[in-house]
C-alpha cells in the first residue's frame, strides 16, 4: 500500500508529489523512482552511489549495466552495475561527473531520488575458470573492472589485478580489489603511488614471467589503453576481453548509437556487449565514433 511521503518534492522534480511504500519511491500515478542511499566522493569528480533498486539488484549479473536519468529532462546515462546487495535491495554505481547530465546524477544526495534506473542491460560477463587471470583497469575503468574481477575470483580464478591512474588521487578501489586478488599492482603516471608509468608496463612484466603469465586478460579503461593491452597480448594469443563504452542512447538495440565493428561485423555494444574479444575489435572506428560529438561535449563539460 502506498503511503503519503512526509515530503512533496519541488525544484528538480518540478513539484511532483512523491510517495513511499517502505521499499520504493513512486511519483503520483505509480511511476517508480529510485532512492539514493549513499553518495561518496571516491576520486576527483568520481562518485560511488548506492541506490535502492531491488529488482535490478536481484536480477543483475557481473558485466551488466543500467541506464539512469536523474530527472525527466536529463539525458540517459549508461552506468555499469558495480555491485549489488540483494538483501538490502541496492546497487552500487560509479559515476564520473563530466557533463551536465552526470553532474545532475551525482548531485542527488542520500535520501533524494533518481527518476529512472532501467536494467539490468547488456550481456553478462562470460565467467570461466581460466586459471590465472590478469584484470587491468585504467582510471575510471577500474570501477567497471571491479564486478568482473570479483566474479572471476569467486569462480576460483587466481586474479592478479593491475590498476593505473594519472596520480594517487585517481587510484580507486585498491583495498576492495586487494581483498580478493592474489596480487594487486598499482601504476601512476607521475609515480606518486606504485610503479611510475602505464598499466601496460606491469602487464608486460607479468607476461614475460612464466610463473605469472596470465591465461586470460580482462581490460577496461580508455580506448588507447585497451588497444595497447590488446596489442601486447596478441602475439602470444592470450585471450583478451575488453569492455567498450561507445555512445549509448536507448540501451536496447533500437537506435544504433552504440554500434562497433567486431571481426568485421557491426555489433551493438548495448545488446551484444559491452564486453568483446579485444583481438577482434576495430579500435580505430571506435575512437572515431567516440569523438564525433566532442564539440558539443566540450560545451557541457564541468568547469567551463
Ligand atoms: P586516464 O586517461 O587517466 O588513463 C588511466 C590509465 O590508463 C593511465 O594511467 C594508464 O595506466 C592507462 N593508459 C591510458 N592511456 C594508455 C595508453 N595509451 N597505453 C597504455 N596505458 C594507458 O583515464 P581516465 O581519465 O580515468 O579515463 C577516462 C577514459 O576512460 C574516458 O575516455 C572514458 O570514456 C574511458 N572509460 C572507459 C570505460 C569502459 O567501459 N571501457 C569505463 C569508464 C571510462
Ligand atoms: Fe541504441 Fe545500443 S544504445 S542500439
């Protein structure tokens, strides 16, 4: 039974009445909304948000994502489901505030609500017991890597994790990843934490050591990073999965916005991915499509 919530929101929701039934928030008329339970700043402009979404929490698998809208006017933003707590009915999202719509999402404080959290979407990660697996995360991509690495470890893989960032404040989830990784290596470009340089230097060292060489590699981060990882593993034929983040709109295979070329074929990252065999991905066309709207993106970038 719906109970009248003690507040009637104004401003962002434009004066919509919000109701609460003890589990979910609803707009007048029965449309579900999603309460933010926790919102922490993890790194510059990067928030960890715990959001009440019981059905998504129950149904989701590692590698899947949701599409979030902060309010009725906001853009639809695809966000990887970082973690879920079925008993609490919550999911964890990592949100980098870079433009107007992502900023609206991170501005929702604990107790406030998000308009839509649609999902789970995308294909789950194909988790196998590979033996020794290297999980490589670049910058914000580490947040997307986290659920994959956790699921791989839970299935009994020996997970060695390599994470990198520009400098110490950009290294995220190190303790969380260390809790299930057999080895965690950190790189920073300025040497402020861990090894100075890129994640690929650390991976190259592991691959050169027969005792540590991985049977499979999972890489998530900026396109140049994933491309560099793929070129590193290609000569040895080491299975390498990458998680792609092309522009997405509907997230259901209808708009074609997220198309990528994989093994010469057009695939839609939202329904065929987001993970693909990195050795088959056309990174040149991916990079081109990601820069298509750069002018517009620059106009809504935070700090301008
Ligand atoms: P960044 O540019 O600071 O790079 C992070 C780390 O990635 C670097 O420290 C380095 O270790 C590695 N790296 C970067 N370029 C490399 C190269 N050419 N060779 C080898 N290693 C390299 O990353 P950021 O600013 O935190 O990330 C932003 C980018 O990540 C955006 O382009 C965003 O679209 C992308 N991203 C991708 C995903 C995904 O699912 N693939 C998820 C989130 C963000
Ligand atoms: Fe529209 Fe994938 S986001 S087809």
